[in-house]
C-alpha cells in the first residue's frame, strides 16, 4: 500500500492555485477569503513578469500541504542587471510542521530558479521563519528593516500607550503644536518653479528618472514602467496614488503612495520616491507636497523606508522622518538575502549601503 504520510515535492502546475489558496487560508486565519487570496496569488505569480519555476509545492496523500514561492523580477546590481526574486507567500500546513518541509521546498525552488537564471533571492521574513532562512538556507541579513516614520498627529500614538482618555488628548494637542512648529522650521524650501500634478497612470518618464537616481546603481528591483504598471496599477484590492513633480513641464521626480489604516492609525505609506539625479531640492519639494496631502486627509503619520546608503538620508531626518527601533515595529519584519548564482557576490549583499529598498518591495501594502 502507498504511504499516505509520504511527502512529495514538485514544481507548480497550472490549476494548483485553488489548493494553494485553501492552504494559505487554513494556516493564516487573519487572511481574507479564498477567492481574494487566489486573485492576489495569480497577480503575484501568474503574470507577464514571473515564471513557473518560482513556485514549489509539497503534496501528501493527494493534497498540497506546503508552498514556497518567489516573485521573479529583473533587478539592478552594481554595474549590471540580473534576474532576481522576492521570497514570499511561504506556508506549511499544521499537519506536517516539524518535518523540514519549509527548508526542502525552499531548496527545490532555489534550484529551479537557478536553472532558469535567477541568481539572487531576497525577502522580508517574520520572526518565525527568519532563523530557518539564516541557519539552514544561507541567507544573510544586511541590516535592520529600515522603517522610518514622520508623525503628523501624536494623539493616536499616545492612545496606544495611555489609553483613550483625557491625558492622551491633552498631551497629543500639546505635542502636535510643538511638532508642527518644529517641522515648519526644519522643512527646507523647494526650488522655485516646481509644479505638482496628480496623475492616473505611471508617467512615461519614470524609467529615465530611475536610471539617473542612486537606486539604479544599488542592489534593487528595476523600477521600469513595466514593473511599476504591474506593481501599482494591477495589484488587486489596493488603490495607489501618483504625484509627479515637474520643472518647466519636464518630470523631475515622482511619488507613489497609499493611505491605509493600521493598528487603529491612519498611515500614508510612501511606496516610491524617485528623483532624477537625487536632487535634494526636488526631494524636499516632494516631501513637503506629500505632507500637505497627508494633512489634508487627516493622516496620523507618514512611513518611508530609508537605508544608510541613501544620499538624501540626512534630508529625510531633517524633515522629520525618525528611524523606528525594532521593538516599536507595527509588524515583525526582517530583511534578508541570499546568492543563488555565481555572478552575485555575497559580500555585496551583506552591506545595507549597497541596497535600495522601498515599501513597494513588500506585499503588505
């Protein structure tokens, strides 16, 4: 008789997505309904960018009990372009945990990816999986996940610590007055002649702006128009907004953002902030404009990812973005990467100054 407890690993086959969605829903109870999970999964892995080799599954007695997947995307690497992938949507069914399914599936996916020419994998594991990535899959951690926050209204943050009472309201009102005055004093002036336009689509100039920015010389996803269209126009269930800064009618920078309620607070997530030549004046102008948009919508804070190698890191600090310590993270997120081919240097991946990240690299917003 066949062993019904034997686990078989294989590559994804068309039609698996229904069982994968059921698996994700059964093991992550806070996820949405199965139809929504399936729709998101298809956007991530069955598109014009990804490849089938990105997905591996584990089967036991005819049902899928494990899933490891990575979104295949073209990347910038110092001096050239490479094929890379973001590890995401990893799940092992409760019934087979402790049997090494996660590690075996990941190794199989990496082998399939390498055979197709994908030479780098990175991602953002949580506290439950980061140990396995580092100790068993040879991932390195370039640095702490670089989340920065600019508070606009302090009361919601105080309520989380003090409760929703008069003290939080009084302290919040006082702190907001000080914060607003401090922000106004430190906010640098933008160059004259800048105009800001809200647009409905990714601007045609986006690829050229990215190519002239520092991010294109770092380890980073390639922000060409094809990627940006897929990421921000086609992602199901999210509404992103686009702002273009122009000088003399020419695009000199752009911002992409969304506004989401997280942990009882209304947050603006700056998904992308790309400025041609990393011009500090244009960057400051976009920051000022985004802050105005946030205040108009009663946003409590603005979040941005800033790594130490960013040439405008000191500017972001000056305009009020504070690096959040891990113990205050709203979500448990780590940052890691691995080489999956001989053309990528592990020592390059180890240093966070060699990387460019934005909220757009994650699938949580």
